[in-house]
């Protein structure tokens, strides 16, 4: 796949091509493309003059980086201790059933990606899920459907 | 990045190893000192050519300084004044056994690991790998040698937790691998597979295939073209490499020596 890498160059320029900013650069690249494309990692390695193997190693180390293409909306379901006890499994199953995807997968129309994370830091609202960084607390199956439909409708406009 | 080993003269400090009082240069690695003294210390991730890493945890010792005692890997422990090292206390043995059992459970069929485990009194591991992970124990020797000594950085650790493994970027054929074989040479378990086929070197584990050069005497392919190129590049104009395999070179040398003897 051919990608326009101009924005990668711009991002690297913003950090003065300094290799100690690698994680920040990768975060910005992911914000731009929604995931980390192979060719973008190649360009990062080239511009920072560090081995591609090191860039790849860093990109696979952090779970917030994705090397696979993701949907426009990222759903993160919390499986921290509190959420786990208060019904994480039901929430996840409801999302899976509603969207037809399981953990780590993306819907065919590239709208939603489902991720399970260890803790979103909102244990008082357990069980919690977040869509694009926005937190939804005290979830149940009914609320899951409402929230997801909200984002799905957004797509049409 | 190529490692440079500086040898700075350090002052001698007093240390105790297993009750024996010795004087050693300050800042030396404890493991090196132990091995020099003839103390048996099991290791898997240690290699004198690269800096210590502390991955295998088999070289743990009990260190004591003043009233503090702690278990620590000796490969990355530096000798200081008044350091007391014990290598066979019950907690050292217990710790080594546990580490060994965990390592063995990753690759239970590797003979070199089985032997080391037997030496430490570890039998069949209680845990098992839940999926096939080959023979790799993630000691990181190949990664460090490729990066620090060879300077190719063709491989690295990928992923983390139980998914951590060593591969080339994206698991694709490596562009920077020269086929030097250093990773194969240092691997303690023989995880990295390679073979020669149709005058090409296949490093199967890294999904990399490299064209080889034929020996100009016997005609058998003997080294990767890329390796010859890279070594020539390092030598610069200072020297030229003969395209002769080691076997033929030895023969040539023997012949030359023989001739020299006859002349005398």
C-alpha cells in the first residue's frame, strides 16, 4: 500500500529528528494514520538514523501502538480488578455480539476496533468502557448498545 | 554501535568471596572474578564479548555489604570495597533452581538446558509451554551481539510478556543481516536454524536468504557475499580479502610452510 509519508516527515521535523523522542513520534504517527503503517516505521528509522529493528521493537512493546489497521473509533473495555468483578465479561460479550468482532479485531466497515485494557483508572464507575478516550461508566448491556449506536450514527453524517 | 572496551587501571579493593579474602580491581564484574577464581557459576545469557545483561538470573549470588544482604546477579555486579559474596547459600541455590526450572519450561527438549538443569538438581519442569516457542529462552545474546559487535541490528526483541520473541522487523527478510552467523554462534540453545542451499545461505529463523560466494580454489560456496562486502568496507583500502574458503586457505598455508621447511 502506498502512503503519503509527508506527514511523517513533518512529525519528525517537529521533534528535530532527535531519536530520544521516538515514542512521542510514534504516538503522533499513530494519531495521524490511526495505526502504525510499516512504511511509516521505515521512514522513522531512516530519518532518525536508528535501526528499523529498534523502531519495530518499541512499536510492538507498547500495547497502545497498533501495527494493524484500526477502525475510526477505538473501543477500550476495562478488565481491571473492579471492572472484572462488576461484569466486564458481559460488557465485552455484548459489544462482540453487537458488532460481530472479538478482542483486537476491527469491524468490516472499519468503524470500530475492540481492545481490552488492564485499567482505565475509573474504578468507581466500574464496569467501564471508553470510546476514543471518552469514558462511559456503570455500563450494562442496554447502555452498551446505546453508546455504540451513537457512534455508528455519527458515521453517516 | 560498536562496543569499545576500555581498560582503565582501577585501585585494588578488599573483597571476600566464599570466605576467602582477596584484592581485586574496583568496578570489575563479580562474575568474571568468580570464574577466574575457579568458582563454578552457571550462566546462559553471559558472553565475554558483550556487556552484562542479567537476563537468565542463573548467576545470582548473595552479596553483603555492612548489614545489608541481597540476592543479585553477579554478571552485572561491580566489585567494591568491603563487598562480601557468597555463591552457595541455600537462598542462592533455591533462586537458581527456580530460574532454571522456568527457563527449562520454555524449551524442555534442549539438551544443553537439560544438562545445566541436572547440574543444578532440577528435573522435569512443573510448568510447560502452552504453545510452540521453539528453543528460544530470550537470553538476548543474539540481539546484543548483532547490535553491539556486528553493528547490523538486524534482529530485536518484539512484543512483550509471553508474546515476546526475537525476530527481524515485521518477521520479513532482513535488509541489514550480512549473514555473519554471530547470532548462531552465541545462541546457547541452538534456536537459530540455517542451511546452505543452491549457493545461498538461508537463515531460516530470520526468514533471510543471502547469496554466497564460491571459493576460487575449490569452488564450494563459503560465505555470504554481503558479509565479504561489509568486512571489505570496514577494512577500507587497508587490506583486501581473498575469496578462498578457510579449508583451502589452511591447505595453502600448510603448503607454503612445507616449502619453507624444505628450503632450510
